[in-house]
């Protein structure tokens, strides 16, 4: 990772914002962002720098993939998407799977061939799934986990979707994502992407208050938000300056059960790859398994939603597992109950960092950084190049 140039005043944040006075001099006010060919370069850069580091471990199938291998399979799929399905820049690739390696391959393959990634929550029912497909109007290829095939098939009816592809199948004659990974060479297409204008992803959000709504994220949105988060000093590797922090890439490890199809999960994935960390991924949350993995692999970072923390601190193994390797713990998506935060700190010695964000800003807005005193009941300062204002709604 090249060290981004910094300047003294952000074009996006008013200079009189009070939190800027509390930011150390060695934390940049703003960044000049790298001009690369797309958000898939997050993976490519780390694969170039740390090819043999394990990027992901999927315990449910006992599968590990290095950064080189993950980039290899993303190259294979991007080639297959173009040659097998005729994907062009601006076409939509929907993917509806639980957390799994194939999901991650698809994320960066879609970016590389200029397609627009449309992650669909695998817990959605038929009506909501069809709404996403119909509303986006661009889905050309729909990749689906085998068990969700019938839901996807109904959603694609009369929607103009040309290819509905399972991740795997018992039928050897059926074209699947696994077969594409086996049969195509890693020859990614060359696509001219305008990172500030072209969409990299269309994330649907707000399904708890009505039908999901599509949020349009450019390639630049996706890359910038992860860089802002890391270089604010909030990724668990801050070393007092940008230069020293960048030297820590490739040294961290974490685990996630957060759905990678969700805005928070998508952000976590891109941030993990930005710092070339190792990520253990689970399709389902099991508090005992999380505790076991932290102890076994001496993980440095754990992040989850408040419900997960509540289950973990009330699990019988919480008092006996060795959690001393943890250097950072974070929570988001909802307020963390102070009682849970207190129990966590008493057992691990760590205050939980609360983060706040929304899909409309590529997820991350505010979070505590490694250089500040952490208040578990606060969402702290906005990250680099992010403005914020507290307002009181009318009649509140």
C-alpha cells in the first residue's frame, strides 16, 4: 500500500468541526485517494504484497485460501463471467449465499469485469428477493446457494435474468460456479472503469422498515471508506503514524459471523483485505465456536453485533477460554448494553469500540480510534473526510 498524500484541510469537512481539534497531528485530516482500476484492487494489492498469507479460513468445510489463491479464483471467475455469460460493464451480478469462499471470489470477480455486485440477504423470502431483482433492473447473472435455488428461481421469473447459477450441484451436467472455477483460466478481462462514476455495488438496505432500497456505491466509495477507517487508526493496527501503521499490514487476524451480504459485512471484508489480515468466516454464529477459535488461533480482533456479545458473555466457556490474544473488540449495528460492555472488559481487559454507520455512506461514519480513550457508550469521532451534524427532528 502506497502512503496516500495528505493535505491540511478536507474538502468534505468544515474546518471548524470540534472533533478536528482533538485529533492528533499525526492523524491526517484528509487523503488524496489512489487512482486505481477498481475496488478489486484492494485484493490485488494485498495479493501482490502478501501472496502466501492466509486470507480466509472457512472451518465449516476446513478450507483455507491464501491471498494469491483468492486473487487467482477471482481472476478465473471474472474471465468466466465475460466469456460464459457475456457480462459487460454495468451488468448486474446478484449473489445470494451465506458466508462462504465462493461469495468472496464473486465479490472481487464482479468488480474486475466491471459488473455491479448485488448482494442479496440469504434470509430474505421470495417477495423481498423478487423486489430486489425487479427494482435493480440490471441482474443478468444470479448466483445462488443450492438450498436457495427455488426462492431465486421464483424471484427471477419475468425479470429478464439470463442465467441462474448454483454454487454447486449433485448433477455433473449442470453448469455451476464450482465448475466455472475448475474449467476457466485466470485471465481477467481488461475493463475501463471510472472509479468515481461507475458503480461497483448495489447494496439493498432498510428491509426492517419496508421493502429494501438500493444504495448505489461507486468503486471509489468502496475503496475510500476502508482507507478512511484504517488510517483514522480504527483497525487495530495503529502505530502512531500512517507510515508505521502501513508496516503492520499482514500481521492481524480476526473472525466474522456477520453476513458479508450486509453493508457492515461488506465493509468489514474490504477493510480486512485493505490491511491484508487473515479472516475466519462462519456462515452461522455459534458463541462457543467463536470463543474456541479466538483461543486456538490467538486472534487479535473480534467484531460483532450486540446480540452476539450478549450470547458470548453468557456462554459457559467465556470464563475459561484464553482470550488474551485479543487486542481490539468492536461492536456495531445497534447500541451495546453497558452491562454487557462491562462484563466483556472485566474478563478481557478491553473496552468495546462502538461504531456507527449506514449503507448509504458505504457503512462506516464514526468509530473510536486506537489513539483515544474509548468510551463504550459513545460512537466517538467521524472518520477521515467524513462530516457529521447532530440535529433534532421536528416535534421530537
